[in-house]
C-alpha cells in the first residue's frame, strides 16, 4: 500500500515520510542499545539490587586525595570536589544489572527513531531544581549547548554526532543526529546533566570557582573549606525521591569528604577512625598496614570483595605526541624493560595479575589470534598494520622474577638500534643524536618505589628517567596540556 500511494500521491508520500517519527516510534519508559526489551517494565517498583527499605539518616565520612578548587565538574579549569555530580540530575539513568539500558529520570519518556536518526525526551512536569524552579526543555537545550561551547573538550567529541537540538514545547526536546544508525547516541544523551538556565544567565560557566552551584539532584552543597573539605546534605524534598529508579539510593543525610595530601596520611587517619571507609589500592598496605588493634577487635573491618566488573587498564602510558615515542620499536623496547614479575613479587606481595587488555575482566578483553569476524575488519588494513597481528597472539614479556632481565634488555637494545638509537659515551642517543632523557610524571609518592626498578633497567641501557612528582592540581593541568612523557 505504501508503494502504491507513493506512485499516485507523491506529495502525500513526502508528508507521510515527515510524519514517520510519530507513526513508527512510541515513547518508552526506558531505552536500550539494541531495541531489546529492558529488564524492568514500566510499572517496576525498584531495581533488584537495592534495599528499597534501607533506613535513611546519619553521616558518611569519606577521604579525598590532594585537594580541590572548583565546584564545576564540567570544565577543564581547576580540580572539582569529589561527589559534586550528586547535585545534578540527568535525563535518564542506567541500571547496573543490564549492560546497555537507561530509564527515564528528568525525562519520564524517551522516544527514538527506528533508524536511530533522532531521539526525543519527554520531561516530567514535576521535575524541579533546588530553588523550586521547574525543569523545562530550554534548560536541556541550554545544558547541551553550554557543554559544547564552554565545557571540557571531551563533550565536543562525546556529542559530535548531534546535528541539532530542538525545543518542541516546554516539556519536549528533540535531538537530531548527523547520521542514522547511531545506536549509542540516545543513551549518551540520556546521560546529559541538566543545568539551570536561569541560574547561569548572569554567571560565567567557563570559570571554575567555589560558588555553590544550583542543581536538581538528591544532594546539595552546604559547606566548603577550600581544598580541605566539602559537605553535602540530602535534599529532603527532592522531587525524584519516590521514583522507582531512586528507591534504595541516597540514604545518608550528610556526606562529608576531608582531603589529605597523600595516601600515607590518609591511611593513618582512617585507622584512627577519621572516616568511615577506605578503598585500599596498595597491595603492600593490604598485606602489612592493617595489623592494628582496631582490626583485631572488630572496630575496623578489613574485607576483600570480588570484583566482577571490567577492571579497565592501569599501566605505563606513553605520550605519543612526543617525537621520542613515535617509533613503535621504541615503545616496545621500553615496555620490555619493565620487570613485572619481580615487581609483583617484591613490591606487591604477589597480589596482582598483569593488565593484558583495555577491557580486562570482561568478555571484550582480547585473547588469542583474530577470530573470523575480527579478520573481516582487519583484512582491509593488511599492510597498514603489523603483519604479526594476523599470525601471533599478543603476549607481554615474562621474566623469571629474579630481577635479572638480560634477554629482555638484549632484545630492547636490538629494537632501539633498529630505530636508529645508539650508545655514545655510555649514553643512549636517538636517531637525531640527542641524549634520551624521559620524564615520568606522578601525583602519588607510592609510585616512586615502583618506578625505581624500572629506572635502573633503563639506566643499564644508557636511558635517563626522571621521576617528577606534582601536586594534584599541577598533575591534572599537565595532563590536560599534554605536558608529560610518561604517566601511570
């Protein structure tokens, strides 16, 4: 019938095509990546993983590291306070027991095109900022445009596929995409924090400062001591407190964070009962630092929790903008000089397994040779990427843990020679004859002991490594300006 009408009534066909978004799509309480049914139906009561009857009250005391000088987490100026995101609501909220599903928060309903060329959000009429001002579609439009124009450069990439944002009425906003088939964009836009247009009308969003911002989320800022502490209080009349997606959350009346200049001081403060919980990231501390009366008599509970989440990546990172790292043979040689097995045994009490993928501890982690489906992607790149991608499974060098890495050093020296590097007067020089001196930027003193063995291994080949410690603010600023050679 559609084809018949298109032949007889071309004008009507154009009109019908223009109305396709309303005919073919319907607003839903949730959005999923592949259009599968969400786990939770429209009338669900709460997420399965929460205690919907959890008591509310009390204070949660937390520890922060370094300091802060801003309450604006959306720009690249300053260091924002921990947990500042809790004062904001987003259009939608992800569930933690599904991989790619979001449920409406500020937007009660979400509608997307069958070809994923647009997404429409229907705002809840009852949504309010903390000052009682209603949240409307022009706030959403303002939020998007403000983040694109004045926010961190990250947002320009994150929202790059958005072509247009249209306020259709006070409770309805439409995002059109540059390309159809963008399955992820509706979920990405669901994460958009909603900023109050009326609050920022006479303020400079691009400047980081400690002025208390206005939000609509479950908490608000009530006290700040610059760089030392921040205090939040639960919003008792929070507009979304009874929504199913919020049941069981935000149970503490007060959240406080006191900041410590380094982890050693924070650890001692924690053992003295200055805050309520601490996530220990040092294997050495976990093994040796908690033999205290507080642990023995149960006042301090030491508990190891299995991590079923993707662990991400932690490792030594090269700044590829620096000419010294442009040659892959150089990067491989420098990687060979890290003796993980010795470091793990001597410094980490054998507690760590080595990162082998950007997606460790997940099904997305790489393993073995490319599968047939992966080869379909890789074959057009043959000749542009190393041939061994097709024939060798990726592995990291393994030592015997003795600290003697002569085979790895010989191979590293061979690779550096192939890259044009050579030894002159006991110093390694690059292909241009410049002595090789690398700077490793850190913000935490405990990384120094990890880097010292690596520094010795580099020195054996005539490469100088300078370990440069910066405070948190300097560290973040240097990362943002790409002013480093290597980081963890």
